[in-house]
């Protein structure tokens, strides 16, 4: 049998979808989808990720436009913050009887 | 940069790190190093799951134009739309493993990847819509809730979304059946007939018995799977028996009886040869299901092409404007 039409393989790009669940919250990544262009990506994202009032605002961005760090926990990219305990409030000993600090 | 270069570890170190992440109940994410067999297992399982959602629209879609009321029709449409959504969440999860969705579609319609055997049975009456919601989606929920804690992050997250929506599916089915059971004698018979036909195939949804499920041990070690097929089947039976009593239907299993010692229901052995036949393609609707999916895919090709051509034209126009 002939291979099936594969026109979308090089065609519809992948988009990442971000939903703001309600006012006051950040947009959060919820998943991805394929669409031929930005507008269709937005419409598809609405139909796919907000069928039950999950959001009040949507972002879509082409996946290939995202710059990412390497994902691993052992990634040396995050090493600079690893040894700076003095950035945390609990690093400092303050007597119990000092109020409001 | 690949993960291998980033961490600077040789493969044994990577594998040890992978094992540690799994053992610590943390999640593996798309760009992490993972054993090839873990990746292949996930692609196979997620693809099969996605295909099941997509093919699963057909048995119920059979009743969309003949739903007995506008209310039932709107509910059934919403449910079919959810199934499409579930398929897409899952295809997106599979794609994070480096496979293309169009390749998965191709594998489905050329018969190289499977979907759940349950969808190869026909929906003969409208009561089947209710029984599918109650039993088939009920069994799916039993299978899927533990998958929300699957070790592969994108799959687990897709399952969280899916499980929330499946609850609507099961409840609408049960409510539909309660309505029929309050109706005429003929309607009650229709429900019982549907239960008689769907009960055993629903039990088969959990897969072959543990002794005959060669991949289970590895999947459990990888925390893809959390419970054995037989454990999940038992859990489903225990959940369903009281629901059947409440509904007033009889589950078609003479061996079904409460076992005080185990605190569970004993039940009969499904006909595993039937499951094998259906998986091999000899079920009542296998050909029809795949053919319809193929036709939808091929008939939709011009839409995909037109949308792409339009997008390219718009991009070219915008490029010309900027010059």
C-alpha cells in the first residue's frame, strides 16, 4: 500500500499553549498543538484547552521560538545559585524576642 | 546541545541518574536522557491510548444524529469532542518523545499500531451510549487514575486533564441508564441487553491476566504502570457491582459473588480467546473503524493543505509589506 499523505509532517508547526486560569494568576503552560498559523493556533487552543472555562486569556507561541536551558537537575547552568544560602531569610539568626522581622 | 553533552556523563552514569529519578518518585521530562526501551514503550503506549480516544468517537458518533432529545444530543456531542481532545493531548505527549503525529496517524490507519479492542464492538441501541459511559469509561478511569502518577511528566499531566473530564463521561452514562430504567419495560430490557453485551469486553479492557502480560513487570519497574492488570480488573468489579445493583441490572456472570474473606467480589474468567481474536483484527467492527479513520484523514487532506497554503500566502504578504 502507498504511504499515506504526509503533507503535514513538514507543514503545520508545533505551538506551545499557555492559559491564564483567572485574573491575578500567571499564564501557565498547558500543552501543545499543531496549527498552520498563529490565529488558527489560538482558535485550536481555545477548543482544545478551554472547553470548560479553564481560562480567561490564552498565549500561543511557536515551539521553535522558545530558548530553553537544558532540563536536567544536574545542569551546571543552575550552579550559580546553589551555594548562596545567604540569599534566604532563614540564613540569618535573629533573637526570638525581636518583633516583626 | 544534547543532554548527554550538558551533563558530561557517560551512559552508565546517565542510566544511574535516570534510575535515581524514577526511584525518588520524580518525573522524567522530555529532554532528559532515558533508556531507548523506556522511550519506545512510552511511544507505543501513549500512541495506542491516543488512537483509542480517536477511534472511540466512532461507536458513540453512531448515535449523534439519532439521540432522543436535544439535551442528549448536546451531551453526546460534548463527549465526542472531549474524546477528540483527549486524543490530541495524548498525541502531543507522544510527540515530546520525538515522534511526529502524522506518523502516528499513518501507523493507525495502516494497522501497525493498535487501539483498545473495546471499540471494535458495535453500538446497537441508544442504551449502548449509556453503558459505554458507565462501564467503558468507568474501566478507563480505573486504568487512567494511576497513570496520573506515571513517571513520564507529559503523559502524567495529560492524564490529569483527561481524568477530570472522564468523570463527566461516566456520570452522564449512568444518568442516561437511570432514566431508561425508570421508563418502560422495553427500555429496561434495552439496558439489560446492552449490559449483557458490554460487560465482558469491559473486563477485557484491563488486558490479559497477569501471568500472560509479559511487558507489565518492566512497565511497573519504570513506574509507567502502577498496578497489575488483574488488580485493576478487581478494583473495577468491586466498584461496579453496587452500581449495577442500584441501577437494577444484572451483570451477566453466574460466578459473581461476594467473598467475605477477601473483602472483594469473585468473578468469572473472561473469554481470553475472544480478546485475542479482536486484537488480531477479527472483531465485529475492526475494519470499519480503521477504514472510517482513513477516510476522514484522506478526505481532510485538502483542508490541511488549504490552511497551510493560506498561512504561507499571508506570511509572504506580510514579508512584502515590510520591504
